[in-house]
C-alpha cells in the first residue's frame, strides 16, 4: 500500500474542540425551541476571537425540548473524540437562570483536583462560559427572561473515554467537554500538557506526596510493579514533557518524584534534554560513551557506542558486556540533569527498563547535584 505524503504543518487543517461543538448545538437547539424552526447550521463566537459555523446533522423536537447534533471534526490532528456525535438538548426551566448539565456519554467528576467540582458534569470552565454566554446572548436577542435547561450528551462517550485518561482522573461515565481556544491546532501539545496538569492536581488533592511519572503506558505498568504501595492517582503519564511535568510537580509542592522509562528517552534526559520527542534532539552517543568510560568500559566498547544507531543498541551492548553499573550512572545523570533544569526542590529517583520489562538500572532519592560525578556531556 502506498503511503500518503505527510502534510506540511502550515497546510494542516484546524479542527474544533468538544466545547465549541457543544456550544454550537446548544445555540441551534435554543433557536429551534424559540422559533419552532429546524436549524441547519449554527454560528458561534470562539474564544480565539473569530466566528465558526457548524453543520447541524439533526434537529429533533420532542417532549417540549429540542435536541441538535453535530459531528466533531478535529481537523488534521484527530484525537479520541474525532468524529464523535455531540448533542445539545434545550428546554425551558421552571426556575430562572441557565442550568447546564451532562447527559449520556459526558463524564462526571468524582475526585477533587480538577477545574470542575466533584459531582458535576465534566464540562470544563471555558466551555461552560461559552455555553452560558451564547445562551444568554440568544435570550437577550429575543428579549426572553425564562430559565433554560441545557444538557450536553455524547452517545458514544463512555466508549471513547476508555481511550483517554478520564478514568485515572476520576471522571466516570464518559468524556470531558474541553477546549480553551475553541479550535484544535494540528500537532498541538496543549491538550496533552493540560492532561498532565490535571493528573498532578488530582494526585495532590488525593494526598499523594510521591508521584511516579512515566513516558507511556508500557513504562507505567513497569512503574506500578516497582511501586505497588502507591495509589493509582500517584502515576502520571508525562509522555515527552519531562521538564514541564517536573516543574509542575514542584509548583504544586510534590516532594518526591520517580521517573520511570526506557533507554531512548532517558538517554536524552541524562544529557539535559527535557522535551524528549523523537524530533526534539538527537541522542548524544559521545555523551553515552563518556558515561561508559566512567564505569570502566574498555576502548572497543566505547568505540562501539560511538558508532551505535540507537540508545537501545547502546543498552544491549552494555548488558552483553556486563557493564550493569552503566545504567546506574545513566539514572544518576537523569536525576542530576532534572534537578539542574528545575533548580532543585524535588527528591528524584530514576529507573530505566528494557522493552521487555527488565529493570536495567536505578538511582534513588537524589535531592542535590553531585558536582564531581555529574557529567554534563
């Protein structure tokens, strides 16, 4: 099968957040309720300062309420909610005000630490504000003072939520209605970074003083086996955002952090790279060779490391030749570089695993830089 050519990022199509979709269907449903006319489109004002028009797939009048539907388009950066059906149901309320809630497929908050109080639907503050201001704008336009009920639903939301971190965050029963801009930027890191912030906040509110931050799902499983006494909230997937995660841990007063990952990404951390995406920085094989020399590796091994293609290959070389202390030194370097990056304030540990789950090395409870042994590369 022929591969499609990759698009240039500047040519990529932006999409819309679940919050923008929820606002659009709410406005359409309210207009239909007021005018008794089906709506085919809905135009709303986005937080980034421009308007956007959404196609209304269905407009249903039923039991003194109107439901409108749209399909979320995430543009060229599709996430778990891409193509999800977002439904807004509007009816008149017996009491004044705008009463917003989540229906089927919208999660409910069960743990503190999130921007939405426990017990409420997982509709984040910016989407809530968008919906409220849009509804109020329509009511003002038609000079209506009645109260309004708004229910946002995502029919397949509970299934979609299994692909997200919602369960870990204590958001049960569906997805969250999110978005601060209204648009989804292709290859934007903001959504992932927001999930990291939420995960750390939930852990803090749950009383966790020791967090285990991992580069992905596989390393998280290894971390859970290594730290079985810690609650689920204590485990945070940081992905490539090492520096960002550690700084936020420090900002929230977390005292102890354990990094768990594998050779590739942690070889970068050891040399001071705190954003470890594959495109962020190359592996410095001269740096790894210096670490090998520090633990007494022979000249042939050091030369082999300098010519290696991947960090995993370096790990295999050192394991085959019995230089286990290399991995301890690498873990120490990760701790020292991380402490240097965040200017102290955390006690750090690092564990490096093989892809098969073998613990290659670890360094525990490092709170300050050993200036003699810290090799800056």
